């Protein structure tokens, strides 16, 4: 099987100290054939990610690793944008010259508040607020894939438990339909499998719903922030994809989605 891991963070992200070369070496050890680095980036001065990214250094590290590992690993240059539906002109200005392969879009803040603070203020209602913000993102943002679709449960689970999909089905369906309409995919983010709730992000029900609504573009990523977690639960995610009715997972090159047959 052609294993791909399309969600990685290194020391180019504010919350990671991983070294790109070490990530590549671990990927090769785990028989991964293709990876995409997706460092956090925001143009919002109020976001924690603001001001950390040096794109010249980042892309140079990508090129150095491509040269070093060219016989063993395909390496793609991506980014994870925080609230990319906001300050869109600034995002376009920053990203247009870069010729990236892949763009993830994510919600980590609502009204300039971290999700933990939103949860503290709104408790269980924070799930609905999160999905409403996700819908705003998918309506307008220039992205390829929605990152960790139900990320709020990472912060809510210990105190409030996970959400029931039926309680938010209307807005979740709206998000997925709009994503399909705009040719935006979702990911199976395996990081949740190592958390207390022991499910991927998003839950299997959402992955199945996306497929049943006609969604096809699916990526798989470990969301690694350390070299040791590269490729975590990747085999499990590939089986999940097949169980949910997918025939392909997708790679990206210069923002063009390319299907890779699941076998």
C-alpha cells in the first residue's frame, strides 16, 4: 500500500520542536511513501501562531530534505491556516508567491478566543459555536481540506464528554455539503486515537456522512508534532477509510488533488 501522511508539524510551527530531517527519517522507517508538512500559520496578530513562520527557511528545509531523501520519500510543502476565512486578503498576499502543494484550513479560535476559553465561557454550547465557525470557514476560505473537523472534542471531552452528532446534524450536513460543492476535502486525523476519547478527528459518523453525501476527497494525517509520532495509526486510518466506503485517498501537488487507489 502506498502510505501517505498529510499532516505534520515541525519547529516551523510554534508548538513543535521536531526537526524536519528527523521526521523524514521516521517516515521512511515506517514505510511511508509520501508526506506533507503542514505548519501552522496565521496573519492575525492576536493568534498564537502569528509571527512564527519564516517561509524562506521553511521552504529551504523542504528542498534540502527533498534532495536528501529523493530516492525514498516524496515530500510536499503545505500549510495549516488558522481561521482562513478571516483576513483573506492578507492570507492571499502572504501565500500567493509560495506555490504550495496543499492547504489545510482549521478553527483554533473563535472571536479571537482560544477554543479552551470558548469552552469555559459557553460549556456544552461551545460545540455548536465551533461548527458554526467551521461553516463560515468552508463557505469562503481558499483551502483544500478541512483539518480535524471536530477538534472541539479534544478540549471538551474530559469535562463535558463528546458531542452527539444528531444534536448538531443540521450544521454538520451544511458544512459537508458546502465542502463538497466547493471541492474541499476532509481528513482522517489520527491524533485523536491517542487521546482519551480514542476516536479519530472527525468521528467515524462524520467520515461516513461525508462519503454518503458524495464526498470523495480524503487525506490521512497523523498531525505529528514529534518525530516519534509520525505515521501513528496510519494503517488503522486506511482501514477506516475503506470501511467508510472510500476507494481512494488523495495526494496534492501544486494544489491539485490526485487520487491514490486504496488496496
